[in-house]
C-alpha cells in the first residue's frame, strides 16, 4: 500500500522543485521491491520483515527532514507509525516495543531539529493542507484496514478454535462419561469413586474367532461395527454407560457415574434388546450369529486411568463375576447371578440353571433371563 502511495510523493515533490524529497520515496520503492525479490528467491522471511519495517520507519522521517519540518512536509512522519504497527502484527507484542520506542525517538528528534532545518523552495499552502489531509486520512484508513484484517482473521481463528473445541468435546465424551469429563477438565487429579450397587453386563459374540478367519478384514470390521453400533444405541436409549469393547466383547454398566435406582431393570432391558439385535443381524447376513451375555449386581470402584489415552473403567468382584457369567453362559442366552435375580424376578421371567462351576467362584446357582413377565391386567409383557 505504501509503495503505490509513494508514487504520489515522487511526482508531487518533483513538480514542486524538490528533487531530493522526490528521490527519498523513489529510493524507498526501489529498496522495497528489492527486499521483496530477495524474499521470493531466498524465502528468508525474517530479513524481509525487518527490511520492510525499517523502511516504513525511516522513509517518513527522512522525507520530513528533506522538506523542512512538520509543517512543510504536512506531518508526513505520521506514516512512520506503521513501523510499530507492522512490528506488532508480524513480530509480536514484546518485539514491537523497540520499534515503538524508535518511532517515538525519531519523532522527538524531528521536533528538535525542526527549527534548525533550512528552508527550501516554498510549497503553496494549499498543497501543504492537501497533503495534511491526505497523510492523516490515508494513515488512519490504512491502519484501520490493517487492524480490520487482523480482527477478521482473529474471528476466523476463534471460530475454527470453537469448532475444534467442540470436536474435542465430542471425542472426550466418546471416551468418558459427561460428568467425569467435566471433572477432568476442571483439573481434578485422581478420579475414583465407589458405588455400593451397580449392574454390570458383559456380552461376547459366540465363536467369533473362527468366523473372523473366514471373512476378509473389512468384513470383520463391518460386522463388529454394525453389532456394536446397535449396542451403543441401546445403551444410549436406556441411559447406560458403555465402558469398553475388547475384541468382540462388549461391557456396559448401569448406575454409574450417576446412581439410579432402576439400574438392574435398565441393564436387563438392554440385554433383551441385544439378543434381538444380534438375531436381526444374523438373519440379514445369514451368518448364524449368537451372543452370550452375563450380568451381576453389586459394588464396584470406578475411575479414570491413563494420561495420554484416558479410559473410564470398573473394578471389583462384581465386574469379575459378570464376566464369569458371560464366559460360563450359553449361546443366545442371558445368565445372571442371584444378586441380579433378586432385583428382577418380580418383573422378569427366569429359569434356574442350577449350580454352575464358576472359575474362582466355585459352585454358583445362576439364572437365565428369559423375558418380561406378562401383566396380570393387560396380558402384555411388562416393560423393564
């Protein structure tokens, strides 16, 4: 912007009989173009930046001295304010301070030298006033445009930052429950909670390993994605917390991180829904898919582990027992412990399986969740 404007100075001062004053902006144009060419060839941005800011600082000062001071030059030194502005924009706040001090210092020097400068050929007052108007209006307008440009860029950056923050929020909520994510963002160190009673469910696709050996890798991933996406949807609909997936195993819990009195019923409803989803997927794909599901109810410890990759996990005998219920279960069936049975038998149909040898637990009487009980009034199955 200053380069084309310098043409006005060159022509005007040449016509006014001030060849030295015309030569200074002309020299600025040559030096500015030269620095640009060097930058294009060498890509040395720091040198280019320094040269441009220095030229912006010196050109108005030298031009004012050659014209005889503030009034004959129409206060042309005001253009030098672009040096600290440019340094602020393209260097940074701290690096711009020396350039601001240099501008103030040169302005003070110009004020001291003003009465000592020799008078040159007179410049008509109409020209002086016109250049006063042009100098101050052009500096104000160009500075405004420069600041406006950076404000727009800042707004774009802030908008992009908001979008990225929303993406990060969504990603974090895909890993952690919302209340836990909030505590983590607030800087809470160790996040660990004890829950006296929750219901934990484990599910596993039966004979998935030999099935995956017969499928292409993309087919394996597509199958798991379809099944687990359906499970995720069931968990969301029932307000349950998906804990994790391990291979073809799926873990979900009810009553955490926010306790709820109907956690066992909600998990039972999800288990029944999982059987329906797997049956639907099996029929559509013709693969004979089946799932084993195990459930237990009791106390757990829940918390966040990891620093680079977070995971919200559960620990305790309830977790281990629910896992055993799944691994010692039957294909296409839901096996539960006596603790879960006691909370659900009034509203759901069960079949006692009898004593089952459970690893690390010994003999256990377990129950198979069959479905919802029929309502005595309507004859319909009760909802969980």
